[in-house]
């Protein structure tokens, strides 16, 4: 059904305002040498995994109840501080994605030492240097959309998981399987509020994930779900699919599948 004129006008006005706010960012986001190199690398990665399947690995407590050894041989996209799973769970992803400023700022040393393909928001250049493994993606908080080509602007959708789904599409994956995306947090409060952890982290697979003293932002599950629905539609329209194999996960946007049945 066509939107009433008033709604269409408001959408246009909102997009125009968002565009004006982003104007100061555009020169560097398009012409800075690091971004130009990133765009070149991202273009070279387009559809390099066409027709394959991959796992997008979240960081929820359910990972502790997931046999990650079964992923050997499957392509895995990890996010944020998943590097902690190397010692705690014996798992390392094939690539890593992080677009949260607080996570980047407080994990600079770990990210800098990782020698796997890494994908960061363009804002992360404040803390990270360009290296052979790094790709800077121009992400934003505004103008919700699903990007099928991540060399341009990419909407974050309130969670790095949504950026991972857009990157997986860009890479050409036909089937994306979510695990560790619990979509449930023990810590409650106003979405996007920055807080400082007072002790062990109950919301992720490791107590040290956002351990004592770590600053992080409370989740915006409603906006995350908007992004997930857009991702599901984009995949389905292209004959692809996203399924959710998270053990005990609370997300109800995608088809649920049993993790063990996938192998």
C-alpha cells in the first residue's frame, strides 16, 4: 500500500536532514587514502563466496553451550571481542567485524595484533592504523537501509550483527546461519545509554567480555529487529536465506533450525 503523502514527505525530509548532517564526513569517507584502499579491497571481495554458506557468530552466553568444534571447515564471521573465544572456547573466526567506537577504543591492542581480515567503521581510524588486514567501512546510525554492496554507506542497525549480514551478502553467501545471537540481555536500561561494568559480564560468553571497568552501550533491540527484518527481506528477494541456530536464542525474526542438524 502506498504511504500517505504526509508520511512520504516526512520520510523525504528525514532523509534530507540525515544527508545534510553527513555532508562534512563525505570527502574523507570517499577520498581519504585509507578509504580509497578499503573500497578497492571491498570491491575485490564482492561475490567471492557466491553460493556458499557461512556462520555469523554472535557473542551471547549460548556460545558456551554450542559445540564450536563443528564449525571447522565452515566460513565464520565473528564480531567485536570474539578474540576472547580463542582461549576460552578454542574458536577463531575467519574474519572479524567491529563498528562500535567504545569497543574499538578499549580493544586497540588486541585488534591491532589480529592477523585476519578485519572490518571496522570508518570512525575507527581515530584509534586504528591501516594495515594489510584492515578494511574501513563507512557506516552510519541514520537512514535505515540494507546495503548489498558495503563499499558505499552501510547502516549499522543498532548492532554489529546487522553489519555482518550486509557484509555476508556482499561476499555472496547464499545461506547465513546465526549462532550466539541470544538477543537477550540481563543488564537492563535505556537503549544506547553508555554504562561502565561493575563486575563480571553476564551478557556474553566470557565474564571478561565487558568486564569490570569496561564502558559499553545498552542494546537497542527494537532497532536491531528493524535491521533484521530488512536483512531477511533482502536475502529472500535474492533467493538466499538467513536461519537462526542460536541455542535458546530469543530472536524470532528468522527461521529456527537445530544447530546439530547442520552438520
